[in-house]
C-alpha cells in the first residue's frame, strides 16, 4: 500500500469514527478537507453525502450523491441514500427508482429494502411494499426482533420482550441494542441496579459513544444521583467537547444542583456549536433570569421564539417575566399558536398561560381568567393526581407519629450543621423567607431539595410490604442518625460548607415534619402561610415546571389546602414549638419585626442585610426569583381579588378555615 493510500485510509477511519460518535460537524470538516486533496474520492464523497443527509442539508446532499452515482454507478449505498433523501422531500416515485437500483446492486442490503418498502407504500403499491418488507425482515432478523421486543414492552408484555433480547444476546453477546432494551425493561420494573449494570456494560463495549454515556447520565439524574451523572458527563466532555447535545445536558444537570455559572457556560458552549438550539436558548434565558439579568434573559427567550415559535414554554417564560408586556402582534402570535396546537397538549397549556398573562397586563381579567380555566383544564388531563392518596398518606402519618412516638423516637444530632426547612403551600411567600435568611452571613440558600421526599421511599420494595411511614417504627437511633447523615450528604452537593446553616425550601416537605424531626432533631422548620384564597389563586395562575399537580383544578386545590392545614395542625399538637408559622401578610406589613422573630427562632443574631434581602446577588431558582430582588411591596397581597367573582368554589371548600 502506498503512502498516499495509507493517508486516505486513515482519513476514512477518522471520518467513520466521528460519524459513529455522532460528531457529524467534525466528520463533515474532515470530508471537506479530504476532498480538497482529491475531489473525486468516491469513498469520501459517498460518506460526505450521507453526513449531509443526516444533517438534513438536502440540497448539497443531493448534489453530492448524484455526483457519486455518476462517477461510480455500481456503488449501492449512495443510491440508497439518495432514495432516503427523496423520501424526505416527499418524492416517493424518485425514491423507488433509487432504492430499486440499490437493491439490484446489492441484494443483501437490508436497509435498502426497508426504504423501498416505505417508498412503494407511499406510491400506493401495497403488494410490492409488503414483498420488500419481507425481504428486509429476512435480511435483518435481529433488527426485527428488537422492534418486536420494543412493541411488546410498550404493550405491557415485558417478560416476553426480555426473552427476545436474551435470545439475541445468546447469538450476539455484544449487541448493544438488545442490552439497551433490557436496561429499559429493568428500569421500568424498578430493578435499577440491573439497569445500571447493563448501561455500564454498553459503555464498556462502546467507550467512545457519547450517546451511551448520555444515556447512563440521564439514568443517574432521574434517580437524583446528580454528582455521579455530572462526573460521567464531564468525562464525556473530555472525549468530545464539541458535542452540542452533551453541553445542553450538562447545562441542565448543573442547573439542578445550583452550579449556575457552570450551567450558563454549558448552555453558551452549546449555542457556539449549534446557535439555533432552542432548548439551550431557553436554558440560557432561565439562567440569566435567576441570576438577576432580566433584560438578557428576555433577549434569550426572544431569540428562542424567533428560532422556534412553537415551543409554548418559551412564551410562558417570557410572559411571566416581571414587567413584560406582550404587544398586540405577540398576542396574535400566541393565539395563532393556540389555534395550530393539538388540543390538550403541553404546548397548548403553555400558550394559554402566556395569553392569560398578556390579558392581565392589559387589566382584562375576565379574558385572563377564561384562559386560565382553559389552560388548567387542559393541564389537568395531562397530569396524574389522586387526592385520596394525599388523604391516606396523611392518615398514616397521624397514626404513626403520635405525641408519645415523637417523644421516644429521635436521633441524636447527625452533625453540627443545621438545615432550616421552609415548607408549606407553593406561592405562599417561602422564597421571600429563604431570601431573607440566605442574606444572613451564616446561612446559605440551597433551594428546593428533593431528598426528604426521596428518603421517605426507603425500603419501598420490602417483601413484607411494610412501607413509610409505618416502617419508621422499626428504626433504631443509629439508623435514624444514618438517615440524617445521608440527607446532609446529598444536600451538600447543592451548597458549600462555608456556613453552619442552609435552607431547604421544598414545599411538600410539610407532610414529613415528623420524619424530619426524627432524623434531624436540630433542624429548624418554618411553615409559611398566606391568605388561603390568595394562595390558591396564585397557584392556579402559575404553570409549574413539574409537580404541584394539585394546582390545576380549583376544587382539588382547595381540598389539598385543607389537607395541608390539617396535617400541620397535627404536627403542632405532637411536636409543640418545633414548627414556626410565618404569615406572609405580616411580613409585608411589618418586615423588621417578623425578620427578627424568624432569626431568633433559627438561633441567629439580627443582621441588617436580612432587611435588605433584595440587594443579595444569590441565585434564586423559583417562580418568585424576580420579586425577591425588589423591596417589599404590598400590591400583590390582594391581587386575587381581581378574580373575586370566580372564586365561589374556593370559598365554599375553604369555609372552615376562612
């Protein structure tokens, strides 16, 4: 082999490696460099055309593939790729001719028969399409088996699907598609250790596969193992820092653990690589918003809308910016998207919430409420919420956590560091209290942490079916201390160790006050309250990123509020003095007095910065991020009265506490 041939082969291997690892931009550049040296290199031209096709650059791809077919008409793959291109252009007749040429040149090319079957079907030639499909299946039994396993799993026949994958692995032990399918099945069956092992095996078989690494990273993140997921993705970044989707995923991970500057950097790296990536523009907007750069956040949202106006969450994000007023043209755009959106979808929901905000800014509260009703009704159809489940859970709590039980069952202090739990109903002023506390020199705000709720699922799959909270009765002091340390370990990934106190403002922790006190007896617990009608209306007017599924039906929302009040009354009875109640309206009317009470409850000396909380430059990643960057204002206290004529259902259900 000559030196020139060796170089050419090395170039091809580099190109193939980049394509295999989804680095299409790099592969394209290598192709262009190679073609500068030899513009008629058939092998490079063929793969170049395929790369352009994958990138959906159809005009140049067609030109390249046609030139390959002219230079080497006996080369089957470019004919197939050209057929795929014509399918993408909705030219099935032209596609048929290309696929027929490809299958004539290589009768063992399974994918060409699959493409031919699709093209013939689109031409209405059903019998011929079926014949081509049979040839494809005969040539690709493994692919067909994986597809069958996927369908069986979707239909709830996981055991059958698992059996098919295991049969494939007996023939092909390194078939990553079968391994991936088994991982999905194991994960859905909550066999998480098995699923993780399979995903790690895939990475071992394909160590340079960014896709496989991202898959394991996503798996770990879904289980709130964010530090491990981030470490994994950072290793992948060293393999390929030019993968836009990897940067996007890293940005999302950094956001969750509060590494705001890292998240912003990753989103911006993604945008350098893929300037029109809408989810990176959206993520960048969120980062700028929570760091206080409101104008730049709006600019990023606007750019996202210009790239893809069909993403409803972008319209909601920009419409919910403090001081944002949608123009008549923008209102018309939102309405047009609603008209075009499929009914009862996340997009329709977000567009309607955005339109409601636009009407509010025009003081057209009747039109706004109409949109809120339509939006919440559509959202309720999309979420899972069982009010009976809440009632049953609280009933179990009251039976387990009696006054006697709480006196006897308590861990010793797990650590010298004390968390401050801020809990209650969403939109009740908890972010304001967190911002006040986090302005203190000894306190760090960690945001809404999921770990108490996660830990309440300990030993979920016990053979005797004993679950939380009943199983707490079986835990000795050592196990309770261990749980306290486990919580503090996970929480430490969201904050530094420079301060002796940190806040956790997960609202739903109100259900778990007894558990919190059992494993972290030195924790401070603050329950934030706001007028019940104001709270419920504020929830109904807000599209939450996730959770809070009780918020999308007024009756369910009011009943949930009653359940919240009842369980908090129970905690007051069995753990007297453990929970401090802070009333939002009192904070607004007498800030200094209330701040001093909160600090005293937490064992903290008064600091003036706590009164000037709005000057803090800390990151605030909640719905109230902009409000807490301003001094206290009273205009929002009675905002719900704009909708007074629509609140009868709330007043009726909430009558016992109003």
